[in-house]
């Protein structure tokens, strides 16, 4: 193709993309087709990938395809191993894409489809993708070292410690909120509870199969597991209609929360081969399969988006979580736009497989583009629902009232009409007793997915699709829960090992049990409070998680910016500096409001005072009064955690700036730790076959 | 066509780790014997290799949110 044709094609992509984004942004009052979202996303991604990412790789990072990567230099046939780029891409994407990009956009849809969509698109191409790619690059140049290690080596001890503490706390909050999402999906739903419980013995069976029956036969074992999972979705429907069995699986939130904690403890103590590894295989297949299916269904079906572009809730009065559009849309959607957690995968894990530096663009930048696309699809699935239905599912009883008639009256009064019969019909179609106040995002996403799948592949199986979607979300939420608890345990063992070396032995059972129990108690506490909170808990935990995740992103971007400056690339430091600045602004604003806002639904302290006053005056109903002291304590704790996060963030940003200023002034700084150049010996065809 | 299907199948196997042992054996044949002339430890059996491989795969942060 000659260059004129090429330029013409890119010009067309640009025009189409601009038209699609403009159409989405300017559309008012009429239903807009979901295909516009897909078109806008694909055009923005294509342009960003072709021009911005390529420019960063060539001019700023100067990736060098003749330079041997750690995978080649340190090849040991196991964790370090040059691998085919598509395989690395698959591993990287499977590792970074969790439930975050599905839940965040669903919650943020309360502002309307537009704010979240724009942030997902532009936050990803200018922020998240750049973070992932640059982190992958600097770790590749440093023998695949982890983010915490690089922060320590390049900026100083403070940065390294902050990264470690940040990772640990974010893990605790993340697991708690994800646990809450699963609990809310299983609450009084025998079908969902059975299906989710069935994933555990199925995973164990797969684990035993690949460990002992046919060692190493991963594909065979996974196939058996996937078939059993699909059967369990069907079996759940049968349990649900069986009067004697359904009672076994019909539980309130609190016993379910304790079951999740017990499961988390067991999973962290059990050997990985029994539960964690096989469950991860299954969840990865389900994840990739379902996401592909969703994309195909949206393209085939082209559903209309019924949510308005912008709702009145941008003023901070939203029923799902309190807080104005700025900064809370940017906090609520972390994964999908920019996620600090990715930096932990992009450093340490993925570089060990990378066979050539030139693949950094595709894997780092491209992997995050695909995650952003998942977030766009979650946004579509949330906004194709009638807004009234969407708010009825996602608003907690504490906001709209526990009675169905009250709830629909209140939601309809906002201008989003919905009726009790409509909700009852929908619940019956989905095989659920009720869909009111099913907060957490999973049920509404599942309803959205079921209605999309239902119309693409047959209306008659709506309940099956709904429970398939719930199972699909639950299975990889539980994988994150297992893996997170385990990582937390390792970190804690490592820290305690400094005090008493015996505690640091990862195979010493007393230490394993003790540290696992501490980690589970950490997230279990927040999960417990989330369950007893009449306002649903998600409205408190999710922003806290968002702030923590953005803080971790700020740490990664600080390390990247510091390294760029030290490498004499000060004039290009804006590529990571600008997203960093934006994150510092939104995280600080959000933290400030969460601490000091007078609005009881936003400010932790205001909320605690309000509750304390009501308790003193005796105006709380009996059940709420019983929980109030715990909630008041928790709100103070949350305020403390927020303050801690924000101090950590500023500390590391200042440390980075101090180092940069010293460098610019010609004073000594910690030296660059880039490993020396070695010419690659790998020929293209040697890799991966 | 046949070649293409085979390549896709290879990628699937590699993605899932189904062929990890075969790749280990290749690596072993290429590096260990050539350098150590038999003084090196013998290659692991499939079951032993898989145990080590699985345990290594799960240390550190492997999954995200």
C-alpha cells in the first residue's frame, strides 16, 4: 500500500472516530445506538495506538529490537522464557483484566453514559495505556524487577516502602469490595448461591486431575471443568425449583459473608494446585469467552442505549454513590481507564516472557486498550437497561426504601419511570425472587448481559443467561479474592520475617495459618461492615478502592517520570507527568471531600457525626441503632485510611520531584539501574514454536 | 489451511501451558546437556516438572482487579 492510501485510510478513521465521539457527546433526548460506542472506541484506540503509542515507543522510550530482553538473557526454561508475542499478550491481558472494569462503569452509569465513556476512552489512551507500557519498558530494562524494587532503586527507600504498603492496603480494600459484590449477587438467590458454590468442588476436581490423574494436561482438565461449570448453571435452576433443596442455598447476606471469609482462609492455606491454579484456568477461559461473546452480541444486535447522556445526579445526589461528577467519575472508574494495579503485572511478571522490546507497544499499550474496551462494553450493558430498572437494581434500601412501592415511587419521581410489575416480571424472567436493591453492579450487569444475549441468542433462556453472567463474574471475583489473600499473606510473612525469621518461612504451617487469618480478618472486617451497612456498603468501599488504586497508579507514574527525567528525557517527561498530575488532582480532591464534605453521604466524618447525633437523639429505628456504633467507628477508620493514602501519595510525589530537581541542578542522585546492552541472539522464528 | 490450524492450536496450547513440559525438555536439551556433559541433573519427569512449574507460577502478584 502506498503512503497516500495509508494516509487516506487513517484520515477516514479519524473522521469516523470524531463523528462517533461527537455523536455520543452531542446526542440529547434520543436513544443512541450502542454501535456508536463501539465505533468511537475502536477509532480512538486505532489512532492512539498507531500514532501516540508508536511515537512514545520510538522517540521517548527508544525501544531497541536488537537488545536482548531479560527473558532471553536469564532464560531458565520456566519463569524467564522468550515467548511468542501473542501468547505474552494473552497472559498479560488475562492477568490485568479482572472484575474492576465491569463493576466501575456500571456504578458510574448513574451520571449518564457520557462522562464514564469519555473517561474510559481518553483516560485509557492518555493515562492507563501509557502507564502500563512505560512500566513494562522500564522493568524490561531492569531484569524484570518489580515496581516496589524499582521505586527503591531509582527514587529511594521511601518510594519502595510506599509501594509495598500501598499494594497491601489496596489488596485488603479490593477484596472486601469484591466480596461484597459476590455476597450481594448471592443474597437470597438459591440459584446463584448454588452455582457459585459449585465452582469450588469443580475447581478442586480440575486441580486433582491436572496434578495426579493426568499431570500437566492442562487443556484436557480445563475442558472438563468448563463443561461442568456450564452444567452447574443449569443445575442451579433445578435446585431453585426444588422446594426441599432450595432452602439449603437460600441465605441472608451475613452468613454468606462469613462463608466467603471461610472460603478465603481455606483458599490461602490450601496448596495452589488444589484450588487457586485450576480456578484461575477456568476463570480465564470464562472471562475471555464471555467477553468475546458480549462483543459479538453487541455488534450483531446493536441495542439502543436508553440511559440519558447526563443525569441530574452529576450534582452529587446520586443514589448509587454520593459525590459530584468531578472528581468521583474518575475515582469510580479506575480499572478500564487507569489502574495502578496493572503496574504490578507489567513489572515483574510480563517482562520475564517478553522476547523482544518492540512488542512492548502491543502488549503494554494494546493490552490496556483491550481492557478499556471491556469497560466500554460494561457501560453499554448497564445503559441498555431502562434507567428506572437500572436505578431500582442498584439503589440500596437505605436510599429508596425497603418497600417495593416506595422504591418505584421514589425512582419514578426522579424522572426514570419504573413499576413494581415491571420489576417483578424481570425478576421472574431472570429466575430471581427480587431484583430490588441488588447493589454492587454484578446483578445489573448480569441483567444487561442477559437481555443482550437473550435477544441475540434466544429470549427463552433469559434466566440461564442471567445466572451464567453471575457465575462468570463470581468465578473471577473469587480468583482475585484467592490470589489477593495469598499475596497479602506472602507480604505479611515477608514483613514479619524481618522480626522473627521463622515467620518468614512460607512453608511453616503455623505462620501460614496465622498470616492468612490476619489478612482475611483485615478484609473480612470491611466486608462485614459493608454487609450490615443499610446504605449498602458499596457506596463507601468502592470510592475507597478507587482512591487506593489511583494512588498506586500515581506511584507507578512517579517512578516512570523520575526515570525519564534521570535518563535525560526531561522534555518528554510530560507523557507520564500529565496523567500523574491529573491523578494527584482527582485523588486529592476526592480524598478531601471524603474527609471533610458536609454532605453526610460523601464526607466520612460528617456521616459519622450525623449518625452519632441521631443515635443520641434516639431517632434511629431499633435495627439501625444497633449497627450504628460499628458504622460510626468504621467511618472514622475509613477517614483515617483515606488520610493515610493521600499522605502516602504526596510523600512519593514529593520524593520524586526532589530527586528530579537534584538531577536538573546537577546534584548526585541514585544512579540509573538499567542493565547493560546485550545484542540479541534470538531469530524471529526461534520464539515460541 | 492445515498449517494455520496447527499454528492456532500451538498458540492455544502455549497460552494454557499445556506444552510447558515439552518446552522445558527443549530448553533442557539445548542448554543443560550441551554445557554440562551429563554432569548436570537429569531432566525432571513430567509430573515433577509440572509441580514446580505450577508453584512458581503462583508466587507473587499474578492477578489484578
